[in-house]
């Protein structure tokens, strides 16, 4: 799917997507509580902003023009901008790594590759009213280790904090080999009918505060060489939320930090902090929501996450 189509698809997703994913995950693994999707049930956590979730569901790796990258560097930079034109403009934040983070597809060896075989049939049976794109690979897990094994990236690192786990899932996207350049397809020995892995994210959600319940999520995002354009970046739609950016250096790593304040948010989570980092060709971002009464706890957890890289 091309970038303009992908961005358009983000806007077309609705509540049916979340209910279908939750239903399919509960059918496959009855013990999974997928905390990253919105639910009407009071027992399940809710994201501060749906637009954040939709970016993740529609592929966190968005390709497009940005500042030139300097190879051989860790980390990246944040920039605040806009997408759309005229009255349709939306405020955005983008995290762009300092280096090309695309990896050789052969470095991913988990059983997620088997799931690619099901895409051609789903594409053939796809209906315009279907909420989930046929090339999306969504799967819930009981544990983070199960999710890491499913992806099978040898150079994977994943920061772990000692808080209650509320949900783990992976989200991958396949691209048709027919869309690749002929030289790339021939070099990899691919048939034009095959689908290959474009990108995959591992998402862990944990509870850090009770009464009221507050949650944070850690995303680890991988993009393969089958993503043609450059640079890879993460985009968040911010609407009219007030924003502030910052940096913090911990153990020699300079993290990019985004603070947002959305007083009109319907779910009541006015404040959020997102922390970004890139290492081992993995883009990490940490998302935590809170209100003023929980600011100190949220800032402490974000600091713990940055210190968890060793």
C-alpha cells in the first residue's frame, strides 16, 4: 500500500476494527486481555487517544520525505509538523532515526513468516467493507517472550519493567513480491505471488497505577529492506493538543521526549509522554498516559524505562 493510501486508510478505521480484533484474539487465546485496544468494558484500559492506536494498527512505519540522515548514529530526532491541506490539516509529531534502520529480511526467522502464506487467500476474499486490511498480521500472546519468539529477530532487545502485564501483541504487514523491483525479487528468489514481511511491531502494555487505573505501552518496531522508500519514521496524529519536546541523556543514550496536553480529550487522560529511541535497528517508543494527580508516578516510570537500556 502506498503512503497516501495508507494514511487514507488510517482515517477510515472505526470501532468495528477493535471489536473484531478483540473477538479474534479471545477466540484464539482465551486468556489474552489485549490492553492496547479500546473497549467499552470498565475492566479494560483505554488509550488516551485513538489516533495513536490507529497509527500503530495501520503500520507504524510510514515512509516519506524528512531531513537527511547521518549514517552510523543511534537515536534520532523529533519534529512537529502538519499533514493534509487546508481545513483538513492535522498536527503531527514524527520521530526520524539518524540512520537507515531497515534490516535484512533474513534476520527475522520466527513463525510470523508462516502467517504470510495466508495473505493471498485473504486478499482474494477481501471486501471493501472489511475493517482489517488483508495484509495485516495481528496476533495476541500470553507473554512477551512468546511474542519475541514469534518474530524471531536475533538482535532483539526489549526493555522490561517490573509492572503488571495487561496485554502483548504483535502487528506485522506483508507486501506482495510483485510490488518489488524485479532485481530485488530475483535476488531473493521470490515468486510474484508471494508476500514478504514489510514491518512488524511488538507491543507490551503494563499497569503502573491503580484507582484510577493508568497504563503505559512499549513498542519495538522493525522495518525490513522490503520497505522501498527512505527514511523510515514514526508519525503520531496530535490534533490540537499542546505539545513540548525535550531530550534526556541516560547511560550515554539521548532520548527524544514528547509531552502532550489535550484538555478536550473525551476519555479524561489529559496528559501523555512519549519517549523515543533507536538501537540495534529497532525503533522503540514508550507511551504513558496520566492526569495531574499521577504526574509524579508517570515521570518516574518514564525515567525507569530510559534507565532500563544497558
